[in-house]
C-alpha cells in the first residue's frame, strides 16, 4: 500500500462519498451514479483511481461489476496516521534543528 496514493484517492469529495457508500453496501457503477447523481463515466473514472490505490475490489455479477472496499487498506492507513500522531514533539533549541551558526544568534529560543 502506498499511503500517498491512498490519501490522494480519498482526498476528492466524490471519491470519499463513493467509499462511504461502498462501506455500507456493494454497488455497481449505475447504482453509484444514481445515488450520487454523477454520470456513469465520472463514476467509472473515480472507481479507477480508487482501484489503482488498492482501495476497491470488484466482483462480476452477470453484466455488472459490484465494488467492495478493501478495509485492510483503510486499517493500515489509519494505523500509519495514528503512528504519526504519536510522534513526540521536542522544543526548538538553537543547536538543534538545522540552524546555521550565523542564524543561531537571532534565535528567539535561549540555550538551555
């Protein structure tokens, strides 16, 4: 899973709505089109982006493909975001964080 691709895929409002609907029930393109009042062509393009990000799988039922959300991808993304939120922040210090010696004299944080 590429987290950046997943985040980009769900950053679009329409794709996020598609994910929300598909988490509740599997739908085909036509049903999603009717529910969201978006053309079938637009739905197909959104589904392509979501599939390429690994968020969707499709199951053929006769003429139609019904889509499902790959919940494992969402869970892994959630875990990565949670890990980011757990990173501890350290206070800025003149000698820490990449300040050049010439810049340190202008630092508003006093050396400890």
